């Protein structure tokens, strides 16, 4: 039962990632694109966590944590860029 839920959650995350990819390319404003990029990183972090559980290799959780921290810093830098540009 848990495996079925993981497959369903993975499918939903994949569809959400694809929708965010579309928003990244056709977003009308820079803020929309940054939000889509940040949301895609959240999906990627959840994918790494899913991969860690599915393969039993919990080192991928460290990868997910580092990727989330780098993403957070990147979003802060982009927000500062938008703030000075406005």
C-alpha cells in the first residue's frame, strides 16, 4: 500500500514539475519565473527524499538538504536583485 502511495505522489510531483517548467518559460514577469524555479527545487528535493527511501541510500537526504540550502540562498539573491531593479 505504501508503494502505491509513493508512485501516486511521484506522479503528482512529476506533473507539478512539468507545469512549473511551463510557467518558468512563459511566465509574464520575472517574479513568476523565480517562483516557478523555487517550486521546481522543492519538487527536486522531494524527489531526492523519495529516491533515498526507495533505494535505501540515505546519503541522498544529505544531497537534498544541501540542494535545498543552495536553493534558498539563490532565491534570496534573486529577490534582492528584483528589489534593486524595481
